[in-house]
């Protein structure tokens, strides 16, 4: 009886989570340009549209480029910071850890508005590269948390053995730390990449009028006329996110990673 | 290698790039925003340096009071719905096999990372007249004709609960994994039903976690910006929407900045409260 109830409960939650996506997937295979469900006819042409229609293709390209670059920059900021707090005792530098966590903890509109005033004041407002920096700062929390966890799981005696045998800091870093920390770098990058791909408000506030990322494009399409391409892009995004998180889970310890992510957020 | 204090200036080297980036692109922008919130607005979208309280004085209007009240009420409703739904879910999830856990977690993360735009679009489709759930109800004969279920308050609430539910599960997950299983076992041995054990043992043991989670989800929901616009009417707009509206469309940066500063203060107060509760929870 209890098992049955539990099944039912999980099924209902599953339906709640999946229902909008199922409807969107259904809409995306409509034959004509209409948002009907169940779909009338079957066609995958709306998926082709993402790559053949220059507007959607450019938006996709802009989003992927932005996500790839900003996630890399976020890791580049987080890695030395996490390494430093693992290697050194310097209490006042904890302030930078807090600064790294803050943008993600506050409501996003605040970080977005801060960056908007900053880029407007410095005169760079609207330049595409400002979005890369803005996203890197906004998402630096994710690699910072995964990397801090990664460093804390390194057995210090390994490093000690290496330095007793004459390895300097640099050699230790390249031959011991990097191989051990690599999975955490990858998952930190993956989290930042996926979230940047989906981010709307920071991108909109900083480069919304000059660069159209996919979320911005979808929102504009929502306002100025529906097309099933919106649905096919959505399905593509869900598939990409699920695939990336699936890979992270495959190569890493997802329950452990998430345990750290949320307790750090508190 | 032991942790040691930096001896030379060169030891601080690795800190240089992260510290510079975070200072220039986070601390300075925040400072700029605070400064702008005291600036004098000029006609035509410009503003001049000044030190005036007029942007903050606008908070005292009835309109602003309504928006603030609605934002807080909505965020509280979302937080309560999410925790009520997610607590038993996460409790059971934490006791499932590792394989099932990973599968659910991947799914939850995928939903969590979904753009607000996409969530809004998906639910507006589900609530629409042409493709929505009402068609299903018509098909099985429960309704006469399909109708649109949005825009409206329940649509906004549903969308936001959908958005925040995976987040709630992920916040609760670590605490529930760590929860001592002997607690419920003891309750069961003493003859209580699983449901009773859950309500009389698990929930009191997690009281601080639950309050902390409520606050975290509340902050998360405060940040929701697109869902009230896509699924609601203008009277369902939240503070986040109003801030963007003032900044981008009304070109009133000083007022937008003042509202943002206010939102930061509310959030910070709540984060401090969460940290305080967390510490108290550990001490207990």
C-alpha cells in the first residue's frame, strides 16, 4: 500500500515536471505553422529551421559562443582562487570567496542592473564581449564551488610526498593537482556552460539590443508571433542540458557534487 | 603539503587575476549601482551625479507598496508550495537506489537549468486554448470546449513552483541524505506508522533545515522575472519586473537602482537569518 502510494507520488511529480516539455515536443513536430497539440501531421522541418533560418542560426551561434567563452573565463577566475584558499592560510582573502558566491545568491536582476550601470558608465554598453565578462562573473560561483570541493578531496600526503622528493610548486601543480582536479574543472565548466546557455536577464540587460542570444530570441518571438521553431529550440535545449548533466553524472559523483553545491549555497 | 600563510608578495600571485576580476566587475558595478540610486534623474533618460533621497521616497507610494506586497506574497506562496511538495519527495529520493537517484537528479538539473523563457513558453502552451490540457479534458468528456488558463495568478504560481521545485529538492537533498536513519527506525520499532514517523520524527528533526530552505526558495522566487510577464497580467508583475521596466523602458536608472538596492537589503537580511538558523541548527 505504502509502496503504491510512493509510486503514485513520484509518477505525479514526474508528470508535473515532464508535462510542459511533452506538450512542447508535440508542438514542435506540427506540419504547419501553428501551435496545436496533439500535433497535426508530423514534420521535423522546425528542427531544420533552427539551422537554416539565419535569425535562429545566428542566435544559436551567439548563445553557444557566449556560453563557451564565459564558462571558460569563470573557470579561469575560480581555479586560482580555489587553489589559493586550499594552499594558503590567509583569512582576509576569504572575502573573495564570498564575492564569488554573492552574484549567484542575490536575485539575478541585481547583478544584471549593476553590470548595466557599470557598462553604461564606462561607455562599453552593448559590446558583445561585455556579455562574456558579465556571464563569467554571474556564474563564477558554480566552478568555484565544484573546485573547492575538488581541492578538499585531494589527499595532502600525495602532495607532501612529491615535494619531499624535490618537486616545486609548479611541478606539483601540473603533475598531481591538475590530474586530480580535472573532473571538477569539467563539471564546473559544464554547469556554467548550461546555465549561461539558458540565461536571459543578464544577457538582456547588458547586450539585449545588440546581440540576440537564443533565450532573448525566444522571448522576442513570444511577443511578436509564435512559431513552432520556438518549440523545437526548447526541445533541443532540454536535450543538450540532459546530455551534459548525464555526462557529468557518468564521469563524476553527482549526488556528492550536488550535496556540496547546495550546502555551499546556504 | 601543509597549508601555510603566504610569506612573500609573490605568494599572493595566483590571487591577482580572480581578485581583480571580482573587484572590477562585481564590486565596482555594485558600487556604481548604489551611487546611481542617489543620482538626480533628468528628462530624457539621463541622470546627473547628486545626493538625493527622492528615488527612495518613491517607495512610499501606494503603487509601489502594492507591487512589493504582491512580490513578497507570491514568493512566500511559491516557497511554501515547493517545500510541501519537495520535502516528502526528497525524503523518499534520499532512500532510493543510487541509480534511481542519479536519474532523478539529472532530470531535476535539466529542468532547473531551463531558461525562464522556455519554462514560460512551455506553460503558456500547456495553458493555451489550442494546445493546452483543456483539450485533454474535452477529449475525455470532462469539459465542453477548450479554454485558455492564462494569464492569471494560478498560471504564474504554477510556473514559478515548476521553476523552483528542482531547486528546492537540491537544497533539501544533502540534509536528508545525512539524516540519521536510526531515528525513523526507532520510531517504527516503537510502533508508529511510516507516515506518523515522518510527521512526528523527521519533520521536527529537520525544523531548521526546513526554515532555511523556505528562505532560500523565497529568495529564488523573488528573482523570477519573466514568468510573471509571460503567464500573468500587469497586476501580477513583481519587483524584478518593475526594476527592469524602469531601467530599460522608462529609462529611469536612479529609481531602478534604488529598488535594486532595496531588494539587496531584503535579501541580505534573509541570508543572514538563514546563516544564523544554520549555525543554531548545527549547535543543537
